[in-house]
C-alpha cells in the first residue's frame, strides 16, 4: 500500500504545483472557491481508494481480458508503429469513454454516482479530482478493456494513461486556452466547462476529442459560468462518498442520453 499512498500524494502535489500558480496569474475567471477541503480529500483519500481498487480489482479484470487479445501484434513494431499504437489506444479510450459518459447521464444510478463529480461549483485543477472511486474504477475498466483486448502493448498503454491523467486536470482548470480550429480536435477547459454547466442540456461529453461530440450531435461552443447540479447534494467528502448508495427520491427517466436525470 505504501507505493499507492506515495504515488497518489506525489501526483496531487505535482499537479498542484503546476496548475495552481498558472491559475493564480492567468485564471479565466474569479474563483470563489468553495469545497476546497472536500476536493483535497478526494485528491488524496479518494484517489488512494480508487488507486487501490485499480490495482487489486480492475488490474485483475484487465489481466483476464488480456487472454482474449490477438497473439500477433496488430501494428508492426517500428517507431511509426509505436506512435500509431499510442494514437489508436487514445482514440479507443476516448470513444469508449464518450459512450460511457453519455450512459452516466442517462442511467439514473450511474448519474447518481457521476453527479458526485458534477457537484463541484467551482472549475479549477482541484475539481478534476472530485470523482467517486467506484466511478473511477468502472470508467477505467470500460475505457481500457478495448485497448487490452486488441493487444496494444503495455508501454503504449502506460503512455496513454499518463496523458489521460494530466488531461483530466487540464480540462477542469480555470484557464482559457485558445486553440483556434484545433479546438475541434483537442478538448480545452472552455469546452469541458460547458459540460459542467448547472443549467441546460448536457453537452460536450468527450474530455479528449471534441470532434466525437460534434459527430454525434452533442457538441457546442456555448460558454458556461455557473456550475454544479440542480438537485440536493451533500457537501462533505463522506456524504459524497455515500451518495450513490443512499436511496434516492423518485426521478424521471431521461428522454435521451443527452439529458441528465432530474429531480
């Protein structure tokens, strides 16, 4: 368990040292930060629980799925091939993540778990850590299963995972990054912040490739300045950890995967 604790704390500290000063000097908006202690607990205790689950549960599941991977490499072992493996792995994770994310807004119990992440009323680097450990485990399994079953080598897989972890913090950060036309290829904080908008239909589900949203009709360039969810939510770390398991009041079944369940 010691490596899990050390690596979790190292990642939280390093991302804080990188993003906090940048947000301080170049923040896109004034940040009346509430729930800082809650998010710090998610960045440490929550991440440790999630990482332990990944090591002892999800890794076993993925190892089992690896038995179904093709015996021959799909891509020739060359420098170009290695780059292509990373790109393919990233696309597979992005696409499966997009589908899973839409389901998380459409299926009531999945939304109850996912709403923990959406409960943050501030968008900054720290908000990227507010994720229920169980959701982290399930999302990791769903996103990585196709990569494992296609036999993409571990080296490329690890590179993809590192990119994703940094990307998660980046798209939640309180920064304005203007990529011009590339904004349809690479997700920016502005793009992802719209997904966290308190009001309106859920949009911008992909936190990696915006073109997936535009291809499936869920992308928008609209801005968002108010974040959170319009439903009663706990504010403490313990309350949010228990939230998916506490009986909910009846909710209306969402009409489509693009609508959040509402109370």
